[in-house]
RNA sequence: GCGGGAGUAACUCAGUUGGUAGAGUGUCUGCCUUCCAAGCAGAUUGUCGCGGGUUCGAGUCCCGUCUCCCGCUCCA
């Protein structure tokens, strides 16, 4: 069963080298994270799979990689400069928040003059450009990658001789100065996007919008996020972004966070190309755009059949890489029972759990919501304690649980049992797993086993599969280690290997082993990765 | 930004009325070990978040500050 608490995933990500807080040695920087050795593999694999699916396996797509710094006018006409820039103040008395330029040093709500300094609520980061740091020579770090595509629309369409419909795909960093970054890598200030701008004939946009929704759901399923875990949210008109006619948000049910957006699929109409175009009045635009006297080109498409210039509509599927990595980890996470816990110890945990639940009922500091959430969860665990033992940790991570005195006792009794009888395993789809195979000698004090294992690992690596060698523990410990990072196959060199050149290959999910001849290993592993 | 909680070894946590910092796990070395976190012996790590104060003496008491978590707020 997938992660029941975000903490489980955060802790695993840190412990095993997936994700670290940025510049941690100096106390970190809020809303910024680094990918470690395994995280970067997972992330790269996901991005490569997205690229393969959307660029290589379609015949209506091109890729680009635009710069992060762009001419400021891009952000003026995209609408971001206007909608991303507000100086805000907080009222210290009633805690309301106002735009500084809308009030006169006085809180409109309670009349207090005890206000914080105005802070620019500037979603866009600025950096100075050129040798002189005067106030006018700055550029924004892009808050979305999309504009790099729109700005290159004509370059791509003309150099690649594309006809509608076609799309441009891009992956890259974007930056937003979030007021309150939180929830691990879910809301961050520096993040990576995977975006497509798909250009279509006006009038066919709604049909393409639906088609892209379907295509994107298929992709999510292919990397291990089943449709049943995604809710398609048809964003209400009043909540739509300034550029959108209609948007589907794909919402994944994250543990702890609940349903949150992993991808937005927006119908951006002719807003963007229209906004960046000259001679707007001659284009018959449907979107409301700001008059543009700076652009030097018409962002149009000449239709050879209609024999006239039109402004394409745009469908934009846009996903965040970090949120995707997080969803994959949450969905793949599992704490699985591999042995039956000792009956007496299990009973002790059961009693501790019951006294925990009684304390919850009696505690006066907890809200009714917290009480019922804790009780409900606790009862569910108690109903089948031996299977659910590993979930006690996430019960104790729930809101309010830290108020209960016996929580520590419960954890103290449950944790050793979980360590002894459960394994943590990431059921990551093999094609995106950070490590494809690990190679072990059955015994590390036997030179023949060690050398054979090392040479197998090297041969496999030369085929392009990320593989590792490990002998720093007994075989069972080595298996568990790989389970925890989602390695789909473990190859063990044993004494029979030295006689007949076969090895055992152990499957991560079933823990079953098969014997495979060394020369057939690569083909066997490739088959597993499909 | 406001309110509440928490910061002690790589991790999970003990640490009594203030008296020289502990356990388990992990990691490393050696022995042993023929497939699922085995055993034995040894080694390893701390400015007790940071800065001040009280005290003969502070992990412990006081003040300030930073970071993280939860709730509110905000939100691409």
C-alpha cells in the first residue's frame, strides 16, 4: 500500500539520497531542494520518459530549450508583470493582508495603524543584467517556461516547416517567489517544468483539449500513477488564470496533503500569440490582450488552404517535475510484512494502541476533527494489527498525535517490531527506477565470487543500464537496501555460478528468484523494463 | 505574517531537584556466515540549533534569535 504519510517519503528521500534541503550546512534556504545521487537518476528517467513519449513517439512535436533570462517585454505582454507584482502589508492587529497601494496606512478591516512594512509581493525574481546595477537594467528569472516557447513559435514553425496542428515541448527551470513555500518539494521557489504548447486551428481547440487530457492520463499511468488515483478537476470559470478559457487540473491524492495538482492542462486560446503580436487589430483575436506596440512580428500562421493568416489556439499540458517525483515516490512506497511478528510483542503493541486511543478520547487540547481523525485511523489499524503495524508511525505523525503522552511508548514498542518483520520497498516502474540492477557476491570473502560479480556489474553498465555492486553486508541486508530504493532486480553470484555461469535474479516485488545464464542477463533485464 | 509544538551522534530518541553527554540503529575493520536487516570482537561520530544572561557550575533556568513541523493566511 502506498505511503500513508508524507513524512515516510520525506524521511526515506533524505536517508537514502534522493532529495536534500539546499545549502543545508548553512541552515538551508526555504523552498529550495537538491536532488541527490538516486533522486537525480529518478528525475532524469522521468523527464526522459516524458520526452520520449511526447517528442519522439509523436510526429507532430518539436523540442526546444529556451533561456531562463528573457527580454522584460516578454513578461510585460504575457501579463505576468502586472499580475505578479503587488506590494502587500499585514495588519498586526487583525492579521488581514492588504495591497499597500490600496490603503492609507490604516487597516480597512479594524482601523489599526499597526501595519507591517510593505513587502513587494513579487512572484518574479529579479537579477541585474550588465555591468551596472542601475534600477532599470534587470531581468526576471522566468516564472514559467511557456513564454520561451511562444517567443520561439515562429522560429520553430518556419525552420521545421510545420503545419497546424503541431506542438513544441520543453523542460526547464522556472522560479517563483512563493510567499510561503511548504510541504517538502511540493511548493518550492525553484522548480522544473515539463511543458507542451500545442498549436491548433481555432475551433478545433476544445477537441484537442480533450485529447490531451486523455494522452496525459495515459502517461501518468505508464509511470505508475493509476487513473484511479487522479481526479480531473474542471477549474470553475472564476478561478481560471488570466490566459485560460478552460483548464483541467490533474489532482493526485498525496498522503497528508490530500488532492493536489500535479499537472494543469489549459486552453490558452490565442491569448499568448496574440499578446506578443504586432498589428493585433487585424488578427481577429478572441482573447482580450494588451495593446502591443513593441513586438516586431506578427505571430500568425499562414494557412495554405484558406490562403490567409490566422492566430493558432494553444493547448498547454504543463507538469511540475518535482511534484511528479514526489507522486511517484508516494505511490511506490510500501511497508510490507515479510515475517509474522511474535504474538506476545504484538499484543503489547495492541494494548499500547488501545491506551493511546483512550487518551485521544479524553484529551481536551485536541479539536473534534483531530480526535475523530485519530480514532478512525487508529481503529482501522487495530482491526488488523499485524498487517498494519507499519502504519502506526504515520498515525503518530498525524495532527494532534504529539499531544498524547503515550504516543512515545507506542512508537517505542511498535518500531522494533516493524524493523524486524517488515521491509520498506519502492515499487517504482522499472523503466524509471534509479538503479536497474544490483550485483552481489553471495559471500564477500571469496575472491572468485567477488570478481565475477564485479565483472558482471561492469558488463551490464556498459549496456547503458545503471547498475551497482555491493558487498558490504549479508545477502539479506543487501536485498533490503535495494528494495528501499526501488531497484527492480538483484543479481547474486553464488557457488553454482562458478560452475555453470548462471546467476540468480531476484525480483523486487515478489522476492522470487530465477536462474539466468550470464550472457542472457541483459536481455532478461531489458524485458523486465518494458 | 499570526498562533501552537519541536530542535541532543548520520537516524530514532533517553538525559532525574542545575554537577565532566547516553542507548539502540547505522557506518567502518576483523572473524564467522552457501539467499532475505543473523552472531562475536573492536572502532567511529556531538560547539546539546545559534547568541547573550543568571550561577562556582547550564543540555537543564531566563531573554533574544534562527530553523523545522502543525493550524490559520497566502498561492503558481
